[in-house]
C-alpha cells in the first residue's frame, strides 16, 4: 500500500505505526409499526474528514429524505422520517489511519470516531420517537487494499477486495 513506517519508544516498548486503509460501515434493519421520526448519529465525525479516502453515503431503504445537521458537540447527525414497516440503514466508507504494532507483535488497531459528547450515554447511535424493533445490526471494520479506491461504488451486497 505504499505505507510509511514509523518507530517510537512508548512506555519502554518499541512499536511501529504503518498507514492502512480501513473499510468502515454498518447495516441496521428496524421494524416500525407506524411512521416514526428518527435522529441518527451514524456518520463519521467531522474530525475524521482528512482521513476519508472513499466518502460515506447513508442509504435508507425504502428511499426517504435524509437531512443533516451538526449538533452542539460537532457531530454530524441525520434526521429521517421512517415509514411503517421494515427500514434498512446502510453506510460504508474507507478511511486511512495508522496500525500500531508492538515489538511483541501484538497489534492495536485504530478507532473510527463517530460521535463525541460529555459521556457515552449522550451519544446514542439512533434515537426514535416511536415504537420500533431493531431486527438486525451488522458493523464492519476491515483492512482493504488500495485497489478498492479505484473500484466504482458497490452495492451493500457486492464483495470487496480485501488484503
């Protein structure tokens, strides 16, 4: 991947950091007995903007309007009015970050920050203003090769080239 490697000593241990590409995303499916308003904090945090290599795009099935706003903590939030029935949310992006490997070959991967607040309880991924059932929730964070950046955007069902 044309990665640069840095070596440092931290806490008496030597580690190296190497640039890597990470595919991050999720699929969430809800069932709503009636139309319901939702507020979502499911986008990458704006502080990650310089590391995004393939932009994210929130997809909602069935197709409904999505409006975005920035909250008091700088988080990108979305508003959706979900119809009754099954609603699926999908998002996918590729970010560049550093993988940290310690001298004993243990590896610490990075985090893809989605929201910030005073406490974890202040950062609900989804807030719904009505009855709902979370039918499924799948998250992925996979290392990918640079070949993925040259491919056209795929649908959620398409395969991805992994390293």
